[in-house]
């Protein structure tokens, strides 16, 4: 498996992957809209041979410090248990930190995301449309610069459902 930053030529394969992994094309439309509105900050593709088997996107997040939202993360069902999703998250976090981002927020399964340093407690002080135990944060390059404030996802997320 190899992971690389999305290129324009990857976009049809990413769309096909998202449509195959999720029950509706809503996530594929989300990714396309985030790109179109310049809110997609980092998009990584995992390939086995020539096949796109995984994808993760990090989008701009309005926050009291430079922060990203991790969503969506997708791995083809015929490749379970190979660590593709974990490799995409780790590669994305490393690249986000290298680019100077200070934090990442995710709404997801704490059982999966805690292994990467995400913590619901770090997100508790932030006002968001997605409060609760599935909202988690992770600092990059030290502690989060703030522990309270408002975080706002890119407008494309409002239409996700």
C-alpha cells in the first residue's frame, strides 16, 4: 500500500470509493463541495496497486487557532483489518502538523480515534453543532492553544444531513 496527496487524476477514483463505502453519495458530494469552496486543506489517497482503497480528507475549521476537521475517512470493505484507515489518519496528522496546523477535530468512534491521540475531553470546551462524546480533538505540535471557544465546520457540512 502507498499513500499520497490527492491529485486531480485521483478524483474519479475517490468519488467511486466514497459512493461504494457510504450508503448514499452524500459524502462524495461533501468532498466535491469542500474542494470547490477551497475548504479541503489535505486529501490523502491509499492505493494497493492501481486501485484506490482508502481516502481521508481534512477540511478548514473556524476555531480559535489553526484547526482542521477530519472527515470523511473511507476504506473499501474488501480491505478490512489491513490498517489502511489507521495509516491514512497517521499520515494525515503528520502532514497537517508539518503544515503548521495546531489541532484536529473529529466526530467519530472514540474506540477507533483515541489510538491517534484524539480525546473527547479536549473538545468539551468548544461550542459546536456536534457536541457530545463523539466529538474529539487532538493537538498538533504541543498543547491546544485554547481549550474553549467556538468551532465551525465548513459550510458544506450543513448539507450533509
